[in-house]
């Protein structure tokens, strides 16, 4: 019989909780990285990014455009579209590495999630959840 932690939880329960944390992080990251990648590819192929259809932001690009304008680039330029696609693909690569247990992937996931705060107001909440879960998972390593 194996010893149990002070909390009364079995080691198997700890393992299950860790797997669930990792799974939630992976799903959130796949959604975000996939969205950024699809948005960039769509901008290349169709000529425009995905935007809300109605409301105060209807037809407008997200807050990330302010960052792009601040560094002197046009959000609709081929370079920026390429950067979005590259960012999304690198993040997807980090998700794959994280899911396979690569040691460096935790840092890549943290950097990718933190770097995506600028992209969309919806992503702010998703990134905060993802970063908190990554930190919780790191504490248990």
C-alpha cells in the first residue's frame, strides 16, 4: 500500500488532476493558436481578417492593430499577415511539444500565451486561465 499525501488525496488522483490541467491548457492553446493561424491564412487568401459583424467593434480589427501601428507597420500588410501565421504555427508547435512532455515547451507555452494578450479582448480571459493553469502545473512538477 502506497502512502497518501497529507490532503488525503491518492497519488493516482494527483496524476489525474495534473493530466486534466495539461489537457485544459492544451485545448485553450489549440483554440487560440489555431484561431491566430487561421486568421492570418485567411487574411492572405481572402484579403481580410476575421472581424465581428455587429456591435461597437463590428468590422474593426482587434487591439493588436495598435501595437502593429505603433511599430510602424500596416496591419493589412503581407509582413504582418506572415507574422501572425508564423506566431500561430510556432505556438501550435509548442502545444505539440508540451503535449509530448518536452521540458522546454512549458516556457514556450507561457511566452506564447503571454504574447497573445495583445491579440483580442476574448483572449485576455483565455490567456489568464491558461497562464494560471500552467503555473499550477509547474508547481506540481
